[in-house]
């Protein structure tokens, strides 16, 4: 059986005496050492049952495993609990102020950028991994706005039905964003969800552009062909989601060894011969390097 770790060897800056600290304080060259660790894409981080989004502009920042300990990005955990995380470049200190930031599990800023308002806009600097930690926390989260994400990876032996059921909540969340975009034509939230969830293949490519294009085309088509009704379609979709009503058309579309394909729909009108639906398809593909399925693409209907 293949090792499920991502076979990327990371160079991490750490302080040996602060292995369990929330961040690292670097005072002198003697405190810095170069280590080799493994990035483990199988490890997810959840706060009060909500999966934390681990994406950044550089890709997914999965936990790393070093000498039997798992290290997670402190900024993700802290901000999901409503704290604010800042990098003081002059003092080389990561500061965490509890209960003062954005509690929506925002994207992490790189070290060197000050987050005065809990912003999730990335910036550029160095020391990306300096804010990793091996801490665990039991402080309750007050977040109510974090998006529901699709599950990123599955072992190869996972059944299609399990994967389909696991992702119902994520599909409903995405359809909700889709319906809001249909009313407003603001594509930002859906594209952010796609960017955060779609994973790269073994060659470091992803289908974000294809998924985003499918989304835009669907929005344009609904607004063009249902010119007088698309607003009511969007409202009906949101009402169906509020009532937790996925259409009976939702199903496992494909259950092949290399691809799992799932369809999720809500009905938005019964005025026509066939009910009109709004929906999304989730595709998982096999990564032969890791021997697991990864969330690869979304198709919009």
C-alpha cells in the first residue's frame, strides 16, 4: 500500500524549545535549525465540527508531521476561534489576540503582513511556515458564517454512496451561493468556494478555470432563457435548501475506479413539462501517487 503522505519534503523553520507553542519567536540564528518533514493531506482540522479551509494563494497548507507530531497553521485555528493573528516583523513575533478578529476561518496571511482587521487577503513575504504549531484547543467557536466545504480526499476503498452522502451539506451550501449569484450576478462567493475546495492533480494542475467557466455560463443561460423567472428560481432554490429538500434527481452519476461523479439538485419550478432544477455535480478523481480520490471539479446546471 502506498504511503498517503504528500511526498513533498518541506523546509521548516522552528524553535526546538517551543514545539507546543502557538507560534515561534526567533531571537538569534542559534534558535533556527533546518528540518525535514512530511506534509499530510489526509489530516483535516475541525473546530466545533466545522472543517477549516486550508487553502492559500500558494495552494493547500496541509498539516506537517515531524518526529511523530502534527503541526497545523496557527493562524487558521486562531482565526476560526475569533482571534486576530499578526506578524511583527521587527520583533520577529507572531501575536495572537483572542476574540478580536474575524471568526470565519479566513485565509491566512503570510508572515510579514499585519492583519489589523482579521482580513483574509493574502500578501507576499517570507517565513510562510513560521506560524505552524502542534497545539490543540478546546475553546468554543462562535462562527456561524464559515462555508461548508467538500471533503478534499478519500481513500481509494471508499464507496461512492458514502462520498455522495458525505457531500450533501457542501453541495447544498454551494447551491445556496449559486442561487444568490443568480439573483445578484456577483460571482465572487462561488469562485472563492471553488478556489478553496478544488484540489490539484498529481501534476500540480487543477480544474478551477473549467469549474468557474461552467458556473458563469450557467448564470448567463438562466438569466437569458428565463429572463422573467430567474429571480423566482433563485428564491425557490433558497427556500428548498432552507427546508432541506434536495431533489430526488440527486444521485451517484458515475461509480468508476478512476472517477466518482455525484449530482445534487433542488427543484425551482414545476410550470413546465419537466421540473426546472438548479444543481451542481461534484467530481472526484484518483491520484495514483497518493492512491486516493481528490475533489477535482464542479459542473453547474
